[in-house]
C-alpha cells in the first residue's frame, strides 16, 4: 500500500487561498468518503482539521475546508495567516491497509 | 477531555523488542467505543499507521508491519500497549498513540504527545 500523494510544498501570501491535493486510488480516496486532514507545526503533535472529507471538528477555523473529486481530496485554506505555516497530512480509509497517510505538504506563508 | 500519554524506553538495541504503553485519562477508557491506535513518524518523514485495538482485544495491523507488531489492552489500568519485534534503525521514530471512532473513517483525535524511540547499539 503506497502513501497518498501530496505536493511537497505549497506557498501563498497572507490573505490568499491555497489548496493542497491528496491523490490516491479507487481503493482508498476515490472509493470512500473517509478522508481526514492534519496540521502539524514543527515539533508538535498532529492536529485533526477535517474528517470525512469536509467536516470540521469543533474549534477548527472555518478558513479550513475539504472536498473530494474522484481519487483526489483537497484541503483549502482561505485567508492564509502566518499561523497556518505548518506541515499538512491527509489520511484515508484503505480497503487493503485500513489506513493510509499522505506524503505530507509543507505550507509556507510568504 | 480525553488525554493520552505514551511511555517506554527511548533507546532500543537492534534486533530487540520495542515496548511502549499508552495511558488514557481516567474515565475516558471505554475501550469498546473507540479504536486505540499507534502511529509513528520517522525524522523528516511522514506518518505511518501501525495498528489499533478495540473491544476486548480485537486488533488490526498495517500489513508491512503485521509480522512484527502486537497491540494489547489492559482496561484495568486504562492502558494499551505496543510491541514491535526485531527492530532496526528504520524503526527509529516518534511513536504516537491516538484515538479514533469505531467506524471505517480513520480520523485520529486526540493524540498523545509522542515519544521518540531510537534504535541503536
């Protein structure tokens, strides 16, 4: 089971919107609406930002939104802020491995 | 608010067994309602799901690790544990315990603070 594919890095200026992609197969991302997203600041614990493709846990800013099309899920951060600079990981249910994570994306706020 | 905390040796010799425990805050360890999960992260690398346990001890493991992993549960002490045998340098990582709902949807919240395990002689 290969990791889900994410871009290594995405950058944007404060106030802009950015989108992080997470590409899998019909055995994971494309086959189920079970994609979650995590934010991880350096040296910190991953934090759940989105679950079940587009649901936000209580306390997560509505600047974060999730979507999915075919085998690719996306996390959009609108109104980019300096505090959003972090690593982001997607995760999906997988029919072969049960759980698969993405390769991770470093978000830089310019 | 549920809290999880990992504990165990920070240094393990190659070929030996890595053993970690995760203690769940009192009153929150209703083991039948959640998957109790182990995840690891190698330095500069991504996250890797190791496996989980639920109920009275039903487990599922990541196929590449399955032959070396055992996850067990001790409800009387609000703990679940990880054993990884025949470790090599490739098993050096920060190990996290986490909770996820007993559904097909693998979202993890909360997480423990993580514990670094180094495999070295």
